[in-house]
């Protein structure tokens, strides 16, 4: 097992705690086009995403939930990452993030912003479900939205 840079770990931990304590986009959208919920029984994490979709663009997104810092920080980061993106771009990001969480050696070429802080979670399979919970919910929500369109 490789030894990660301690400074980076500290920086990442701070980023995760910052999103956990000050979640972005936490005011639930009224009359959203999509509501998607997720529950992780292993940890007791709950997430709810609400999305407005205009044309092909996720024009607004909110995240609420409760649970461990990784699950809640990941949901907060998700909102920043997909807001203003097209549905196709959001789906590509879901795939990219899922790969980051399942392959500890994978380093994305793209700038993934704060999501980079969660990269280290891939080394802890039991926590991967926490980190991916909101992303699975987003995928479900987009699938249902596309199915209804
Ligand atoms: Zn958790």
C-alpha cells in the first residue's frame, strides 16, 4: 500500500469537512422536475436531490440529507459539479466519479474540482457506498426524467 502525501490528505479532509458543515445548494427546490432519494443502510446515510431541467440542461439542483461526512460532502460537491451542465455531461461525470471510487489508481485527466478530495475514499471499499450514494440517486433521477420525456 502506498503512503499518500500527508499534506494533501489534510487538505482533502478539510475540504470534505467544509462541504459537510456548509453544504452547498441546500435549500430544497420548489416544484422540481426531478426528485431522487437514496439510502445507504450500511451507514444510515440519507440523501435527497431535487433538479430543475430546462431543455437538456440541469438549471438548478438542491441537496438535503443526513449521515456521515463523506456522504453529505459528496452530495454537496455533486450539486456544484452538475449545476448548469447538460444531462449528458452529468451522466459522463457520474461515470467518471464512479470510476474514481472503484479504481484507487485512476487519476482523471479532467479537472474534477472539489471531487478530487474524495479520491482517497476509493481505498476504503466500505466507505465507497457513502461517497457514491448521491451519484446513484442522480443517475436514477436522470433515468426517470429521460424515461418520462
Ligand atoms: Zn456514510
